[in-house]
C-alpha cells in the first residue's frame, strides 16, 4: 500500500459523522478547559476513529463502497500496523496532555472497535450484539470519556446519564442506516448485519422509531426553547430522510452509498450545529 492508500483508509472525513457526541458532551460541561477540549477533539477524531476505520478496512477488505470511501484501495498488512501505531500514540498523548482515566477509556474503546472486525472475534457477524456494543461505545462510553476529563464528581456524572443514553440512542438509530447499501458486500463475507436482519424497508422504520425515542429523551432533558431549536436545526435531516424513504419504497437501488453519505452528512452538520450553538449561546 502507498501512503496515499493508507491515508484514504483512515477515512478522516468520516470522523465528522461521529463528532456530535463530542460536541454534546462539551456543551453539557460548564466552562470546559479549551486546551483540553481541543486535545480530546484531536485524539478522538484524528487518531482513535481513523485507527478503527483502518483496522476495519484491513479485515473487511471491501471491494465496494464503505463509509466515507466510495472506491477503497486494496489493503495489506501495513494498514494493520498503522492502526495499532496510531492507537498507541493516542493513548500516550492522552496520558501526557489529559489524564490516565481518559487514556484508559480510549484504550478500551480501541480494543472493542478492533473486536468488531477482527476475524478471531468479529462482533460484526452478530447483528444485535454488534449494534448494541457499537452504539454503547460510540455513544454513552465516549460521552462519559469526554465529560470525565473535566469533572469526575459523582453527582455531576449522575446528571449526565440521560444525555449519555440519548447519545447511544442516536448511534443505535444511525448504525443500521450506515449498513443499508452494503448488504451484498457483507453477505459475501458471511456477516449478517443489523440492516440485513431488518431488510431495507425495516431499516428505515427501525431508524425512525429509535430516533423518535431519542428525541423524546431530548424533550425531557432540554428546556422547551432548546428543544424547539433542536427540531429547527434538524429539519433538513428529517426532510431528506422522509424523501429518501419514499424513493426507496419505489426503487430499492436508492438505498445506495451516495444517499447514505448524504444522510450522514446532513445529520452530522445539523446536530453539530445545534450542540455548538448550545456551547456559545
């Protein structure tokens, strides 16, 4: 593999899709230290998530489109080692500039993300278990990883349980949608993903249901004004989702890579925008 191929498989832009959890946690932290907030952003979105992407690419060896990469280059063992090197580097940086708790938590996250695709464990082939674990670790676990850098007070952490659950619900909603265009590719490897289990129409219905539960959580957590603002921010995502669902009902080929990436991009922009607005209002 060339350095360019390795860089492509890190799928750095794809990290943006996971950024709402970070901004949600920062928005719920009173007066967070800006230097620490910056380092958390870099460690998660430049190191940890890309390392997971690379590891997943190495074991999946996809020939078709994958999240954030329409035409993935062929992979070799270099990608495996790059993934581990980045993870170790991220843990060392975390120990130096943040604290041992965050370093330990991202180390655990890295191990879980590797278990997802590693051929010796491959959580990915267990649709419900992988859906549960991915949502839990990319959601609540990451949320608390960020929160605990700034405040480890038990009472404050208790107050963050609901938003951490909401973060997980949002990931549980979007996870099957991220697989909807990969049914054929996943089936080749013998992986029965959550989206395959649900079917194309079922994936849309399931996502809408879990999103509705998540937004019910938002309703109880936020003030009425903030909740209305959240809805306004997310109107483009809801409109696109509805339009795409109707198109897919008529033509299953519309459940493709491009539409999936558009939904991910819209959802990320809208949620990130809302959470950043909470930080600066």
